[in-house]
């Protein structure tokens, strides 16, 4: 792989701020971000990508190409947790296999955003409608995980106690999905006029806010690294190999269905990323028997740093080879 692809990704201010946050923990600096602010950064990023995606969708409309791209996104969100579960069952009990499979079936919005920044840096075009794909991929993994929990992990008494109303509410109305889909709809309804009026806040300042957010993520990820000694070598290898495999499947699908290089990279990042917000929240609620000390450090301290540092240029390298 061309070293320039890696350098173009890593020598990017938001990525460097992520590394700065990790180093702060390793060097025992007292750097911290007041707790209400990371939540504000998350809300800002979700609104920004939702609005921009809605604007792009209003611009392009829903044609066969976009329908294909969004269908592939949903397909990956359904099949990834299924085959991940059966791989994990070789080493783990039902509860932890379900929780980790659901975590890797869902997506990381920040990985997606970092991929967009990378494409902008190297001048590769992508479709804003991929934001809709991201929104559509948030929930299926949660639903698959909960179905598996009912089918494989619980006895008859537990099945009777399953609160499906609460579970589906969490899957489809959790705050990140709700805000992302809501911002997407607002972007579609208001179109170009609406986007132009919001662009100074949600366009121009986007990269700076991403840097703040990734600085905090670096602090959090580095603190989680110390928990990895509890998860074992199998799971650490899973947290690196599975994203590469999932991204490769997405790249092959993108190639077969003739998606553009930029859209395929974003699809591969969605398929290859792991949730550390929506799914852990749902799993805590619905599969409390699973250990958060396994699925959270894996997604946050292994897969997330791998994807934003090496994964993005690696997947794009595969794409450039396939597309020629």
C-alpha cells in the first residue's frame, strides 16, 4: 500500500487531535474536556451530517443508483451481526456473542465522518445520500441481536418478560438515530435554501468541531485500552480482522453493483466500523447478562483507532486496485 495514502489520512488535524488525546492519557497529563461538551459535539456532528445528507438527497433525488447504494447498506447491517455471532460463539457464551455481534453489525458515525474528511482531502467525490445509508444501518443490528437473544440465549420465562415495545423503541428512537434521521428530513424539506442558511455553522466549522470531538475520543479510547487485557487475544484479533473482512465484502458489493469509489469507501467504513454509543446502550438495556467490559473496549479502543488511522487508507487502496 502506498505510504502516501496512510500519511494523507494520519496527517489530518482531526486525526492528530485524536492521537493527542491518547498521548495525554499515556503521559498522565491532566487534560480533560468538561463532560457536557462531548455530548454537545456529538449532537453537532449528527445534525451537521444529517442536514448535509438531506440537502444532497434533495439535490439528487432517489434514483436506481441511490436505491442500490442504500439497499446494500441495509443488507450489510443485517448480515454482519448474523455471521459475526456464529464466529463469536466458537469462543464465547451466547450473551457476549450477541452483544459483540450487534456492536459490529452497527456503525460508527465518527468513522464515517472521518472517511468523508479523507475523501475531501484527496479530492474524491462521494454522494451525500450515503448519510441516509448510515442512518439506515444504525438499527438493524440491534434488532438482529435482540432476536438472537430471544431465540438462543433465554429460557421460556425470559422470553415472556421481553419488553419488545421498549426494545424497538430503543432500536429506532434512540437519540442518535432520532436526531440523525430528523436532521436528514429537515435537510430534504428545506433543500438548498435551508442548507445555505445553516452552512456557516454546520459546514464551515465542521472540521474544527470534529477535531474537538476526536480529542475527547482519544482521551476515552486510551483509558479503555487498559481494559483490553481482560478480553483476550481472540477478541482483539476479531476487533481488527472482522472490520477488514466486513469492509472487503462491502467493497466487492460496491464493485459488483458499480458504485463510485467514494461511495464504496463510505459503504466499506460503515460495514467495517463498530458502534460504541447506540448498540452498547441497547445491549445494556436488553441483554444485561453481556459484559460491557468486552464489547466497549473492543469497539472503542481497537476497531475505532484502527479504522481511522490505517483502515481508511487500507480500504481505499483495495478500491483503487479493483477500480483500476
